[in-house]
C-alpha cells in the first residue's frame, strides 16, 4: 500500500515537472521575454489554467505530489536561491542602499499588516501580500507560505497581486524617467529607487535596462544589487515572522500543542548558502580558470533552482480555482494597491534623502 501511495505521489510530481518544462519553453518566447515574465510566473499561470480546466479529470491520489512540490521542493528551491547572492553585493552599493532597503522592507510589512486589519482581510493573505511587496515578489511569498501556513489559493492570490503591480512599475518607471520626473534624483538615487521599490528581480532588471540600456550610467547594475540586498533580507524576516506568529498563536489558542514555535530552518539554509557562495568566490578570486568553472557550476545550480521554484509555483496555481479568487474578493488587490502607492512615493522620498 505504501509503495502504491508513493507511486501516485510520483505521478503528481512528474505532472508538475511537465508543466515546469512547458513554462520554461513558453518563457523563452520573445514576446514573453519582453514582458519580463519569468518561468515562475508562467508556471503559476499554467497551474491556474489547469486548476480551472483539467484538474477534475486527474485522480485525487496525485494531489500529495502537488503538495510535495509546493512544500518540500519549494523550501529546497529557496535555499538554493542563495547561490545568486554574495555578502560582497551589500558592500558594493554602500550604506544608503542598505538603509533604504531596511526602511522599505520594515515599513511595507508593518503597513501591510495594519491596512489588512483595517480592511478586515484574512491575516494570512495580508501578511503574504505584504511580504511579497516588501522583499522580492513571488519568491518572498513562496518563502513566507511555510511560515504563515496559509492555504495554497491564498498564496496564489498574494503572488498575483505582486506580479500585477510589479509589472506596472516595470513599464511605468522608464516612462517617468524619460519624462524627467526623476530629475530630483542622482543616478545612484534612481538605482536605489528602482531596486528598493520594484517587486520582482526580473522587474528591476527590466526597468533598469530600459532606463540605462547601454549601462553608461551604471543604473541597471546598481539597481540589481540594491534589489539583491532586499532579497537577502528574506531570511531574517522569515525567522522573526516565525517567532512573532508562534507567540501570537500561543496567545490565541488554548491548545499548546498548536502553539509550538516554528523555526523556518530553510531560511537559515538560505543565509548559509549566501555565506558559502561569498566564501567560495572570495577564495577563488585570484584564479581566472577557477572563476570560470565556478560560474558554470553556479549557473547550473541557478537553472535547477529556477526549475524547482517553477514546479512549486505551478503546484500552487494548480490548487487555485476561480471560485477561490472570488472567495478572496477585491481586498487583497486593494491592499497591494495601497502598498504600491507607498512604494512609489515613499521609496522616491527615501532615495532622495539618503543619496
């Protein structure tokens, strides 16, 4: 019986792998690239399409495979995400970027929780939406999901909000820059503004390259580094979030067995991989051959990681029907819109004050 159950679960995992392959293929289309839609975003769209069309024709015994992708594979993907970052990235842009990022992350999280209560929203959805807006979009929402322990459709709703508003900014910022709206900022200020307020890494890269296509102003590179600093804040934020939620639930629940502090160990793994990546790159800095070899290895790890995260995103989408979106209502998008206004105006003010 156990072998049979494991076989059914494997069918679900293989289906998510097939969807992930399709997402990578579609993400390679030029028009998809022009929209800066990563395989992760394409994956959740495919998963949601499947949830509302073919899901009823798939055996329910495959569902554990979907859950495996949205839980275990997700956490492994978050840990491997650390190979994209180094501690040296922080030092290269200096203290102003670190200060702006810290204020943006903390301010967005606090504002999200506060506004979520005013809107009488589901607390899990509000917290995941705020996490995605404050740190790194879909990847942050995925990282927060195991800590918050929210339902899959709530995660998908939160991902949808950050994708929509992040995409708007990706096209809006270059237009505003060319119109002279950012004239009060230096080139460094523009980079910090873009990197500290846009949702996805892909959005930052797209907007930065549109503003500074030839790289002469160094806006695109610095904006990406500023964004990477925000991504690095994911680990400490998840740890603090885990402790805060555990204490809150302990006060609300009489059953102490449900109030154990959940430590997001994968967040420590994420931070540990960043440190390991930094040490390795520092150790081989004097060897050109070693650098090239490590770049190839790192590139392969990044590809595998993106594939795993795409599987997780697809699995989340596969559990999200239109009925669940209707159940969530307009409040998550209203919250994301308010947070977006804060990012646009608050981020510009901070970039001006600290550069």
